[in-house]
C-alpha cells in the first residue's frame, strides 16, 4: 500500500517552497527563492515518478484514504483525502515534471524582474493547487483545488500589475471562469442531493442505482399557486444529465471550451513561463481530467456526452482557424492549445476517455516545449513577439530552432512523434463513433477534428517559417527605427525578457546595458535551452512507448469506467482489434486522411510563407480574404459578446438598478420620503410648542375641563 507520508510530501513540498519564497523572499534572496521552490517541486516530481512506477508494476494497489476531517453536518462529513490510482499518478508526474522545467526556465527568463521571488512563490503555489486537485478523493477537495488554481492563475496572468492589459486579462480570466465554476458548483450540489455524499468511491459505486432514470432534478414545471405551467412543455431531465452538464460547464471554463474560451488568448499577457505552466499540463487540462475521473457518471447520460462532443468539436475547429491570422507568436500557440483541448473534449464525448487523457499527456510535453521555445525567441528578439518582425533566426538559435521543429511535428501529428499516436487515436475513435451512432452530432464531431488537422498543420508551419526561415526582417525594423517594442526591453544583460512597462519603468534610469541599437539575436542561456531539450525528448518518444499499455492495455482499468450495458461506445475496445503495435500504426497512418491533410497544410504553408511570401498579403487585402480575415481577427465576435454584451449589460443593469431602485426607490421613497413625512408632521406639531406660559396654562385648563366632563360617564360605568 502507498504510504500516506509520501503522498503528503508530494502535495505539501511545493507549498512549503511557495511559503518560504513568498513570505521570506527578502531574507532568502533570489537564489534562495528559486532554490527552495525548485527543490520542493523536484521532490514532488521524483516521488510522483516512484508512485507511478509502483502502481504500474502492481507493487502497490490504488490508494483511497482520508487524511483529516473538517466537520460533520448530519450524515455529511467534510474531509481531506487522497485517491491515487494510475490516472491521478500519471497526472501528478506530468504536472510536476513540466512545473519543474518551468521553474528552471524561469531562472533565466525572469532574471532581472523585480518580482522574482514573488513569481517563484506563485508558480510553486500553483503546482500545489494542481496536485490537490488531481489527488483529491472527494468533490469538496476537488472544488478547493479547482478554485485555488483559478485564483493563482489570476495572480500569474496579472503578475505585471502595472500593465493595464495584464490587469484586464487576469480579470477577464477570473470572471469567465466564475461563470463556469457556478455550473460546476451546481453539479457538485446535485451530486450531494442525489447521493447524499461527496466521496468519489461512494458516488461511483452507487451511480447506477442512486441516480437512475426515476431521479429528477427538475421536471420542467413551474407551480404558480394552483396553476402548473410547463414553459418548455412536459420536459423531464434525469439527474445524471443535469449533474454531468453542470460539471462539464465547469470544465468548459477551466479547459477553455467555446463559448468560455475567451480568457485564454488574453492570458498571454502573463510571463511566458506561465503560458507554458497554465496552458500545457496544468490548469487547462483540469477540466479534461475531471470529466475522465467522472466517467462513471457521464456514461449514464448520452445527452451529456453529446453535449460534450458538440462543444469539443466546435472548439477544435473554429478556434484553430483563428490561429491562422495571428501574428503574435505566443497567441498562435495559445489558439493551438484551444484547438487541442477541443480534441481531448471530443474524445471524452465519444467515451474514449483514455484517448483524451493520453492526448493530455503527450500534449503537455510538446505544448510546453512550444511555449518555452516561443519565450526563447522573445528573449533573443528583445521582447518582440510579432512574427512579422522576425525571420531567419535558425542560424542564431539552433537549439531553439530544432526543438521547436520537434514540438511542431508532434503537434501536427507526424507519424512516430508522440502527438501522432494520441491525435490519430482520437480521430479514429470519432470516426468509429460516427459509424456506430449514425447521428449528425457524431458526423459533425468527426469532420471537425479531421479538418482541424489541416488547420493545425497550416498555422504551425506558418509560425516556423515566419520565425526561423526566410528574410531577416528584424534588420529592416532596426534600420528604419520601427521597432515599437525595442524600448520596452529592460535588461542588465542580453537575456532580459518579456519585460512589461512596469519593469521598464523600474530600471530605465539605471540600466547601463540597455539595448540602444541593432543587436544580433543569439541562443538563450542553458537554463532556458536545457528545459527545451528535456521536453523535446518525450515529445518524440513518449507516445511510441506508452500507447500500448495506456490505450490498449489495462493501465486505466478501475480508474476510467465505460458502461457498455447502457449502449455507449467503448471506443478503445473496438480500436484495439486494429492495433498491431506502435510501428505498424505509424506506417499505416501515412496512408490515412489525417496525415494527407497535415501534408497538404505543410505544403500550403511552405508555398505561401517560404516560397511566395507576397501572396498572403495580397490575399488578406482581396475582398474575400479581407472578409474572412475580419471575421477571424474579430474572433467571431465572441469578445464583443462577452465584453460588449454580458459585461456591458451587467454594468448597464447595475446603473439602472442604482438609478431606479437605489436612488429612486430606496433613497427617494424610503429614506427621503420618510424624512419628508417627519418634516411635514414636525412642522405642524411644532406650532403647539409655542414657548408661552399662558398657552400651556390654557391647554391644561382645556384638558382638565375635558376630563371633568368625562368623569361622570366613567363613574357610571
């Protein structure tokens, strides 16, 4: 059995580092801050690897035990506990490994930032929050980790708090996630209502009986007095449908699914290490992990699975299209993340939970590689992020160049690379689902992920060509003095990075080594390139060596459940019959539509951005090209809908409530009206208090006469 002590160390080691760096940053200094946080995450990573190895070899059984009890209310007991099986152990390894490399990378990337210790404290606290999320054995602790991850991401996105765009981005992320979290909280409340407990084990064991078709959350009827009104007709919603849809709404916020995806591209305002940490292996994959963990519940509602499939397919295709018109190197990778999260969600919707989690793992490595590689480019370009001002960097940055090519090949699904095995499996699962269900939702899901392969390939190779190939456009920028970002660079050396206006303001006067003229780009320091190399290795190999046990073996047995008795597709069982090894799968994939579409995307990007770079500019200015470019640049109007619609509508509603309810009704009627009545009454009554003695004597005499007149009648009674 796994030791409780080991699990506590895994969870708490990053927290200790965060506390030391955050509260004692001045005492320990910069070196102490990064040393203690890196040590904490390294301990968690090594012990997580040990836990995964022991579980994989069968040396120990899965762990499910409570650690501490908070309170008891009736039959409900709130406690902290751990459920560590192969699913959560795999997530622990991925989270801590990527976080460890991000910590090391940050030493070089944030070298001259005045908030150095604060940044290390935040990312270590983020790691602790994510570990609490994936290791929890109950919904209450899951919600704690869920909200803690959201809170720390808010702090990280707005790390440069003097930059208005960063403050807007972190507030946007926070508020959009609150929308999803409201649904998530309703789903947890539904679980408590139906099952009477929030413990995973009990809920999963009783899911078929306690949440059968007779259990209803709402029948669609509203009772007004003696009248029963059916606004939507006699609608009956099974409990599991409502619970799973509410839980998935929470996943839509965390994992940035349409329409709750709008926060993720703007979160690029945070430092690049955060882009890798939040958008590769941790925060955005929390929703995917949660749905996979809740597979016993989702398998009881085909409606919920169809909802998941539609949302995932829409996200996979349409957010990828936006990446085609982006010129900020980090935003291209961000929209790629949105699209790949859509692929994972599609896998969840077709009951291929293991494929979704497998793609989560492979994606974590090559997407972290791409984000950190983009940061390395930003270092070399002195904070320039516009790819139109780059080009020809491959000879200056060979390590970054080759590792980013590896990450791109994995992302686009090149056979034998890790992304191929996970991505191709999802597409095959969607195709199998389409053939067995024969519904428009399944058809839409398959074609969306298939077309998305072409889109992914096109914008990925476009990024490589604009950044590393072709003419060295940064020389034209320097020669003509058009570098809008040159003076935002704040550095005591050539490796200053991603410095915001606040960073610049803090150092502009005493920076003796600031960049005042053309400087040759060059490779980043070892603390940046070593993480790139270490991420490139699993980007190539991890899929080849793990696909058989994780997808077609018993790796996830017991951790992920699929209910065949309800008629749902157990996609991986069907695909297992066609699987004959990783090598055979890769060779077979060369002849399949996904690889052909990826090759077409590669060829088109090569033609347009390497051989004929003048054509894209002409295409953007043509009537048809300008029309579609405007739609994609405007992101389908989703930002306008959220900001100009919901946010502005909320502000307008608040102003109207203040004007008519607060100022008009409460202040005008309740407060001012009461004061007016008191004023009028007192104005009349004050005439009685004249201050003249004879007026008071006269009133007393009149009162005495009145009493004497009533006295006989009172005595008579």
